[in-house]
C-alpha cells in the first residue's frame, strides 16, 4: 500500500450523524458524486387574498445578491488520483453549527476531509468501497428574488437559493426579515440589488411602449407622435 493510500485509509469517517438534522446523503443528479440533499422544507401557504383588494396594473421583480453559510458535502471515488493526495489525516475541528462565526475569512479557509465507507450504498457494486469526502461551509454566493403582488396591500413573494447548491432554497411571503429558518443555513451579509427592478404587467393589462406603462387590455396603445 502506498503512503497516499495509507493516508486515505487513516482519514476519519464522515460523521453522518452530524448532518442528520440537515439532510440525507444521496447520489447527486448534478454530477458523479454523493452529496448532502437537504430535507425539503414544508411548503409555505400563500397568504389569503384581502377582501376588496384593488388590482394593480404592473408589478416589479427585484433580485439581490447575498452570502450564506451552509455545509457542502461532496464525496466521490478518488481513483488513481489518490496517488498524489496530500490531505491531512488530522484536520482541525469543524466550527460549531450553533451560530455563524464572526470572522468569515477564517471559515472560508476551513475545509475538512473524510472517507465514507459505502457498504454497498448509493448503488455502488463494490461493498468495500470508500469515498473521499470534502466538507466546506462557504460562505457561498446566494440570490434572493422579491416579486411584488398584483394586489394593493398584498404581501410580496420571496425566493432564496445558494448558487452552488440550488437544492438549498426557500419560498415565503412577506419581507426579507420573514425568511423562515433552514437547518444549518445562516445568511451573513446584507442584500445587494443586482440591477434595476424589472417591471411586468399584471393580468388584464398590456405593456404600451408609448406611455411606458401597462394599460388595460382592449385599450389601444397610441403611436408615438413624430418628432
């Protein structure tokens, strides 16, 4: 056995119990690896429509960038690449999950490595196979999208997802501060608007380039006056 194979063998076993509250280890549909699939959050209930709500002619969609901490787990067969591996078999302890660290630069430098004994799981034929695993917490780039309601006084709809892990996603109604809890997910920076808000017409209205607004269906959009 080469020194590299011995190093791989001495890696600690991935502590699966640590991630049980976060998700389950499954084969990814985005690549040839095993990853942590988050538990699907409960579907949010749409807010009831207010009595006598007034319809709007248009609504805006705003997209924001932010950053978030979340454990990304990737496990795969290192194959022949194990021959050049220089991973430490005794990595420093992972940060706790109870709160985000105050210094994100420290967290960004932390990546722990493990092996995962498959024992015939994940559809692998070799029951004695072991996968090489990387666990990193970010911070990751995330996108939040705010969509206004077409009814006056109704709550806006929000969507949130991590770019590198789109399976980490949430939907809710209200304000940004109303974002529901998601196990081991921490948003660490303020929202940054990605560009100008996009405007769309609500049902029953059509965009009129002449007026630069949405007008009722059936109302002709007057042609622009010649200069």
